[in-house]
């Protein structure tokens, strides 16, 4: 898949491509089970756009609330074994943390999440 870019007046074809990429990202996010998390990079890879974690983040920021996506299950990557709540504003971060904790995800005081315990990949655990 070609590397999508933000629309800068590129026309209807480019806009359609961006909508297609966003749909692929949202399809992945809808599949994340309760109590599991996926990093932005993993979402991008599963959506067929490996290496485009920032694009996955931009798509999540642009997602309409009416879609009801489980946005809180998409997190930043801290290291190979840890993810983290990755919202810079303190209110959004607290909301994400609360929603994850309601689903049974344990977070460290700094927002760290052990991927071995809570990470999800469909080809690994079959869900």
C-alpha cells in the first residue's frame, strides 16, 4: 500500500485513499477485545500500513465519536515489553486510564502497561 499523506488539495482520489486507510485502522481498533491493548504501531501494521504509527494516531484523533471506537485500548509504546497511556492532556489521560482499569488492565503509577499481560495481537491469541 502506498504511503498515505495528509490531504493538501490533492483531490478526491487522495481524500478517498485517506478515508480508506482510516477505515482499515478503525476496523482493527474495533477488534481489540476488552481488557487488552494494542500500540499505535501495531494498529498500523495490522491495518496494512507498517511503520505508520503516527498515521494511526492521527486517524484515532480524527475518528468521529459516533463510531463508538474503543479508543482507550490504543496506547503508546514505551519499550519492547511496556506500553503506556499516551495522551498528553491530563484529563484525557485520566479518562483513558479509568476506562482501561474498568476493563481489568493494570497500569503502573506512571501509566505503564505490561504487553505480556495485556497486549493483543489476533495472530497470537486467536481473538
